[in-house]
C-alpha cells in the first residue's frame, strides 16, 4: 500500500510542476487539481528556489582555490 501512495504523491508533484511550467497561478492550480493552496504555494516556492540556485551555479560557478 505504501508504494501506491508514493506513486499518487509523485503524480501530484508532476501535475504541480506542469502548472508551474505553464506559469499558472498557485490559486488556480490548487482549484484545478484539488490540492491545498499551501501545498501548491510551497512547491512553487521550492521550484523557484531550485531554478534560482541552478541559474546562480551556472552563472557564477564556485572556483576552487588555486594552488600557490
């Protein structure tokens, strides 16, 4: 039974990511896929942070110290 719940959670996360990708507001997303607004908002914020972190890592890669 645990595996079934895991698959349902993954499907919901993919749906939320799809709406994020389409730039649909969190409020509209929660209404369309029947998920609590707080959950959708939290996921959207997590996606934004991940995108920003990825962008900053690519734009400003950490430089390893140069040996003297």
